[in-house]
C-alpha cells in the first residue's frame, strides 16, 4: 500500500515491477504509455529493497503477483481498516493520492507525468475533485479581507 500511495502507480504496474527498476529516489514502471520514472520516498525505497535482490518484487508462490490478487488483498485490508464503499482497491489509492497531491500544492503537469497520462485533460479531473478544498483555502487566505483590514488600519 505504501508503494501505491507514494507513487500513484497502477495495479498492473506494481505487479510487473522488478528490483532492477528500483532506484534510491525513483522507480521505473512499464505503463500504458511505455516506461516512465516515478519519484519515491526514502521509506518506500527502504521497503522495496527488502522484498527481493533481483527479479519481480511482488510474487505469490514464486510467480509474479496478478492484478486481481492485488485488488482482492487491498480491498480486504481497506475493509479491515474500517473503510467502506464499492470502489475499494488499488485504484482508489491512486485516485486519492492524486487528489491529495493537488490539494497540497502539487501541480497538474508533474501529476500527469507521474500518473502516465497522455493528456493533461485526463489529469484535470483530479483538480476538479479538489475544488471544495480550493474553496476552503480561498476562504482561509481571505485576500480581500486582508486588504480591507489593511485599509481600515490606514484610516
């Protein structure tokens, strides 16, 4: 789950990840649009390097993990954590981490590259989902309120 949240990769990309594609600050994934580098945190790097010395990182009985198995396991873990809903699974982690990225100052262009989207339009939907947070930040910043307060102090 750490890798899915940190990197926002697709379940299929996780299942094909090999130790040879793990670097100290990034991973290289084989995605829908070809290979792409994705930044990872030191914590994620530490976890990944403990999984295997070479070859596939995620295996079941010596064979690479299949996407459906990953989906089922992630859904079970999410339910045990008390989460509910029809869309529990790896994709909701990708989706949630992407919205979080935008909510906390990340830009759409870097998110587009990280997600492996071919167009910015595909990535923009994450920004649309963050609109309530944008409104909240706008209210917290209250630029016009600060201007009015400043003018009142001058008088």
